């Protein structure tokens, strides 16, 4: 798989994760993400932060 293909696939998966997070707002939902690319690790961390924010806003 070429670098361009990997980037496109990763972006698509990131978008799917964001849609899942937004759709589950207000609902406790278990999502597991694995990242073996250091460059994409920041995206995973950003998504994790969003989950934490959603959870804490939900529990207030």
C-alpha cells in the first residue's frame, strides 16, 4: 500500500471515529483505537480527549 493510500485510509478512519464520537454524545460508549504510526498518535490523543470531554459533560 502506498503512503498516499495509507494517509487516505487513516483520514477516513479518523473521520469515522469522529462521527462515532459525535453520534454517541450523551451515551456511554466504549471505543477502542489503536495507532502504530507516531504521526497519527496525536490524532488518537485528540479523539481520546474529546471522549473525556463528552463523558465529563454527560456526568455533570
